């Protein structure tokens, strides 16, 4: 199953070309949060999308029925389909019935729900926008995409926390492989930078409390000074189709999705199981399905959340699985660019892997100085601060989430 279209909506760029230029620029989008007051919070930073103008994409009558989450999802789907050279409204009924939408999100339409709740408290039930009932559920994204393009095949949204994007890619891969679909718009969206949600994450002390300069140093994966993630937002969709079908229509192919696995640590809602055994297993299973060995893998985009335990556990698991080859891997935590877009994070990071394969640039781990002694002793290459030209043949995209969810997608170049 191959990727023939990419549609990023991210803090470093909206659209494939701006996103690519954002990666090459090697600058972070993290700033002090400006959307609402955060004086009451210990976390102060976020990665907001500041150049997204929904009026560019939607007519007023449609725009009023879409919250920011739905807007991100629909725009990313359109960008991916355009990039793939597809005109869905010209599909035959048969082709539309074989096309589906497989999406992921952690919190769906929660940010607009917060805003409507404030209106409810201030002015009562009649003040609540009646569209909220159609926006708040996570499945609104895939439903709106399916309606927009007339796709009547398998459509679903998973909510596997911060692994949701990877799980969507894996489910699309399996749906096409099993013959249930010929083509899928697959991805994830998140718009959760809102007072209630931000405060909740702040209260459980999972977000960075950095309050120094520069602001973007709040997110520094694998660095000794890391102290938590930075909330981001965004979406990324892909067009995935079967290889022979893509070749028949002369599609440009970015990369192949060749393996997927996910599991649950069954240990704790926020703390990883010590030692990283289940993380090791999820990577090994994705590689087994992809029919690749440790020496085939050249690049890993890790979960790299910039939290103490998660980063260290993931590094241990990589060393355990890859042995001596672990020190030859390029491992870059790209959340330092975009923040942690929760359910959409691994979709953004899959785009980084796919572009590394197809365009030959591995982005760096920004804001990295040095790891603590225990992590530094592992000798891993975190591609510090400066990206490099390389065309990895096989990449792994890792994503882990609250509830002990682990996931890994294997991606490869097409010969």
C-alpha cells in the first residue's frame, strides 16, 4: 500500500510546500501561548497554527457548520487529494464505493465545545450553537470528508490518544490489503488548545514548565533539560492506495506503508512500563510484518515527547531491539518543530518519514544540547540541531499514548 498524496496543516506550514520549507528551515513554531491567558498555569507555551484562514477554503454556509477540528480535517483531506492528482467528484459510483476515510483524533471537537459551554453558562441553553451536536464527536471529521467527496466505503475514526494517527495509517493499510478498500483518505486532526483542556494537562504536570528564553526550548526531546511536552494542533491526511492501482493511473508515489503494530502496556494511564519491553515489541512486530530486519532500518521518528520517562524508555527499547545497529540509526524528535499535536502528532511525524524517504532530508532534533548520563551512555544519534541529506530506505514512525498505547508504522521506499 502506497502513499500518493500528503496534506499537512501544521504550525510550521499549511500545505505540502510550506510544510517542507518549514522542515528545511529548521525552526520551531513554539511560542508563548497567545490564544488565552495562562497566568494561572505553570505551562506557558504552545505551537499554534497562526496562518490558517478557513475562509480561503470554505463558503460561509459550510464554514458555520464546521469547528476548527473539522476545518483542519477537511482542508488536510483536500490538500492530500489535490496532491495525489485526484478529483473525487469525478469518481464513478463503483470507485466511490471502494474509497473510504480512516481518521484519528484524541479529543475531537473539544475546543469549540469549551467555547459553547461558556456561552451556555453566561446566556443559557438557547445560546448554544446547534451545530455543536454535529461537531463535538470525533467521527465528525471522517463523516464530513466522506460527505464532501461522496466516499461510501469504510469510514471510521479511532481515538487512541497520541497514537491515533499511526493507528489510522495501520487500519487503512489493513483495509486496503484485505480488499475492503481500494483507496483511503487517512490521517488525523486535533484542535485542543483551549483553556479547560490546557489546564487539565497542566494540572497533571505532563507539559513543560519552561518559562525562559528562547520560548521554543520548552520542547527539547532527549535533552537532559526536557521537562514535558508542549501542546500543538493540526492535521495531516494522506492518500493511500494499492500499488498496482497507483501505477495504473500514473500516480507519483512517495513511499510504501509496509508494516504496522500496536499494543497496550496494561500498566498505567500515564507512566510507561519500565524497561521498554512493549515498545520494543511493537517495533519488532511492525518490522516483521514489513519483512525487514534491523539493518534495513535507517531512520526512526520516535514518539520523542520531551518527557523524562518516555524518551528514556523509548531509547532503551531501540537499543534492545537494534543492538549494535542502534548507534547507526538516525533518530530525530520532530515535536520540537510542531509541538505535540496529541492525536494528530503521529500523522505529522509520518509525513516527516515519508518526505525523508522521497526527498532525502532527515530533519533534526531541535534544541538538543546533551542527554543525561544514563541516556547519553546509550550512544544514540539524535540528529542534533542540524538536519542531514540522506534517503533512508526504511523508516519507523513510533507513537505512544495515554493508557499505555504503543504503535509503530513501517514505511519504505519503492524500488
